C-alpha cells in the first residue's frame, strides 16, 4: 500500500518521463494485460491512456492493477498511473522513501 507522499512522488515522476500505453476499442484483452505486465517489469511506472471506455476507466484501472499485481497510483483525466516495484533491488528504476 502506497502512502500519500509516495503517490505524490510517483505522480510527479509519471508527469515527467513515463511509458504510455493506450487502451483503445479492443478493451482489456489478454494481449493488453500481457503488454502491461511486460512494461511494469521493465519500467515499474507506466501510464494508461484511455482512448475508449472513458466511462469505465476506474473499474478497468482497478481490474488491471489487480491482474498485474500493481498499485493504481492515481487517475488523472483519462490517464491511469500504475506502479509495481521490481523485486530485484538492482533493477529498480524508481526509488521510494
């Protein structure tokens, strides 16, 4: 569980330099979940841009976070920020205090 300070740090990092993946008309497919899983392994912090399904973005973001064992940091507009810390300390890109 992230603290409010950690969420704030992650939100700031996501606004500066973050990998973005768009969710379009196909929705939350297995291929999309696999791609998010791969991005989380390599980048730890990613943004999901909702091109479609904007009315269901909260539910989809929470489901995606649960399926990928990630934390939903924040929803801002039509973007969701997801974070999952790399279990290997030497491969971590994001350092939280």
